[in-house]
C-alpha cells in the first residue's frame, strides 16, 4: 500500500489557519453538540496512522514538534539548520524529500502546518487527502490556508463529521488526478 500525504488542519470560516501572530487559541467549538454526527474526528487514531510530520519553521519555533516525539519530523526553513534526534530541516524545495519519503514503506505523511509549507505541496498537487476542520469563527485577518496561486485540484468529499459546531470535511483527490 502506498503511503499518502494527508493535510489535516483547522481553519476559520473565512479561511485562516492562524491569527497574524501564528496563534491558534481560537480553535475551539461553539459548545453546542445538538448537531453532532455519530462519526467523530479521532485525532489519536489519525496519529496512529502516520509516522512523518511536516511543518514550517514557525510551527517548530512554537515548539509544536514536541507533540510528535515518536515521529520523523521535517521542518521547512529558509535557513540551513543542523538535523538532530527525529528533526530534519529542509531549506529549499520541500517537495523532493517528501516525495522520496512517500515511496518508502511506512505510514502516512501528515502535513501539520505552515501556510507556505503547505502551499508548496498544494501547488505541486502532491496532497492525497485533505482533512479540514472549519471552526465557527470569523477571524477577519490572519494567515490564509490557500495562497491563491494554486492549480485547480478536483476533490471528492468522502465523509464529514460535526462536533460542537466544528465541521470536519474529508476530501480525497478525484480519480484521474
């Protein structure tokens, strides 16, 4: 079985993945579970299915890599840095090393965060699945999920779940893409 590259993150209703400072404390439901679906997003189960996490330097600087001590982590950065432990820094083209990892045996590859990092993989049409949680908030400004210069990528809605006002959409690329 070929491993997949999976983008999974939350965004505001107006399309932002963080506030202007990179903060994400706004990522929460509205407390109303009357619309909850039977199936629910299970982050722990998702993490069991991945063994590589890809993030940008801003996420790394916020110490988000510490949540993935048992995973191989790739950090996209504009400055060459020295790898250590399970952390591998990539300056330059993030797509090539991730594609090399994709053809190796293993679990799926999790695109955790960093708008510019994710945008490179979207632009190269390398993402197999998109799991997007839409949080019930309008931020008004922040870091957008999509840069706006991406190719058209046809997606298929596989399923969805709702929990406390957060709608999680599970998309895969349509066959032929």
